[in-house]
C-alpha cells in the first residue's frame, strides 16, 4: 500500500512540476507582460567575470537557465569542467529531493562528477578548507520571500565565509513571489536561529539580491565585515508582479498557491497541528485529530518529501484552504486560521510548541493569541517596527514598484 501511495505521489509531483513550467511559459507569452529574465539568464552579464577563474557555486534544482541547470549551462558555454571546483548545496540538497530538516551529506554530482559540499549537515557555513583554491563564488537559489525559508540563512553564511576568505561573490537574482508586500512581526534578535537570522519581518519584500545588500549595508555579518557582492539583477521585472516559478522551490511547496500561503500557514509548524506535510497539499491545509470539521486528511510518509509527518496514519480534521484567494490580492499575512484553530482546539495549553516563537521571531505573537487578541489588534502591534523596517529597506531596493 505504501509503495502504491509513493508511486502515485511521484506521478502527482511530476504533474505539478509540469504545471509550474506551463504557468511560467504562459506568463512569458502574455502579450501585456514581457517575460522576466532572471540573473542567471543574462549570461552576457557574468560569463566574462568567471572565465579563467576557479569557481564554486551555491546552487540547487532551482538554479536554471531556461530549462537547463546552471552548471550544465556553464559547461556548454565554454567554462571548463575543472574550473568548477565545487558546488555547495543548501537544505533539500543539490537536486532538491530531500525532505525538510534532513541532513545533507557531502558527495559527488553523478551527472557531472563535480564535488558537492553540504551546507545543511554538520555545518551550515563553508569552512576555510572547503574554499581552498576558489577565486569566485556564484550564488543562485530561488527564494520565496519568507524569513523562515532557510535559503536566505545560507546566503548569510556564504557571504560571511566569502568575506572572511577574500572571495568575491556574484549573486544571480531571481524574483520574489511574495514580494508585493511587507508584513509580520520583526524578528527580535534574542530569537535568532537558522529559520530567522535577521531583524526583518516575516515577509520582507526584497529579492534575495536586495537582501544581500541589506545584510552587507546593515553590518549583519560577523564583526561587521562586508562581502564583495556583485548582483546580476532580473530584467523586465517589477517589484510585486506575479511570478510563477518554473520548478517547485522545495519538496513541500508544490505549487504557486502553496508558495503564496506559506507565510501564513507555516506558523502551524510551531503548533501541535499538522500543516499538511505527508499529503499532496502541504501549507494549503491544517488539521488535528481532535479538531472539529468536515474536511479531513491522513498524513503518510512520503520519500524525499515527508520523512516523519505529524499524525502519520491518523485522520486529521480541519480546514481545506486550497481555494482561498484574497479579494484584495496577496497583500498581507492572514492570521485568521491560526486564531480560529486555537479557539477550536480543546487542549489550549498544548497548542503551541517551543518552536512557535522561533518561527515568529518573537514570543509576543504566542502571548497575544493566548490572551485572546483579535487579528486587527495583533496587526496594529507590528506597525511601528514595520514602518521603521520599510524606511531602512528603501536604501537597498533595485526594482521599481508595481503601480
């Protein structure tokens, strides 16, 4: 039965990936909107900078030029195989096939023979020995614009290692699918972790290239050092315009809608409720065996996607959010589901786990929910710090606003 489930889930994920690609192609073919060209697509902007140099890449399955991987593209465009010293892989691995939280081991890419060093195993920052002989670092990962998505923490550590070892970094920028707004509590540095390293809101409204500028400019690297970063910006991109990614950025963000829901529904990871891992709809549903509700789902182990989901094999009752689309557009974090679930949950003292405040970047949100604050009052408590952040953010913007 499990083998059958895994087979059908693999087919499902193939279809989802196909839909991602078709959505991207449809957007690119729109007569009103020129296709976005990511930094990686603009080879004429960076090939000359890497020719003749010993380079390393921070890359994964999202590092695409058209439909081809960046590594394969560079090799096809004349970069010698022995020039690519190493690839550094973030959470989910170089090929993006590892479940969240699974440690990634060092190895070799079977398609190219290039050594792959893990940045999600025994250490999350490149070590000096791993950087030996490297003259230039190339960084290309697709971010989703939520503070707890760990690719931006990998960016921080790579920038820091490059600065400490005098290695320049070229960052190939990509659009932020949640870039149309700024919202959520600003992280209190007392709660810094790998799922939140910087004093920024949950939704910070910057591309990964813009965030690199802020990390440098605000002195957030160790001892205030600065990394020599060259950002290759996206072309024909306006901040906040809809962007459909050509591939799923990680195993549990399987479609565009899940990516847009993620800043709101990821909070359930810090509760005893299931956020849908172990199903074909993670971050688009939530539930628990003790919640009321007509909608139900049963989490199961899914190889490479959900290794030990909450309530494995148990029926969870809750809400199906797959059809949710806000009338005003995607302009804010939605707290109503967290608040409704807390009110409906019978054992309120067990609702939150210690991980919740780590995700939120503060213990205030948990205390506000427990005290019965409504969404409007909670959101009002963020506003002063959000305005301060937005003023700081202006210095690092590369792209125009979408009017």
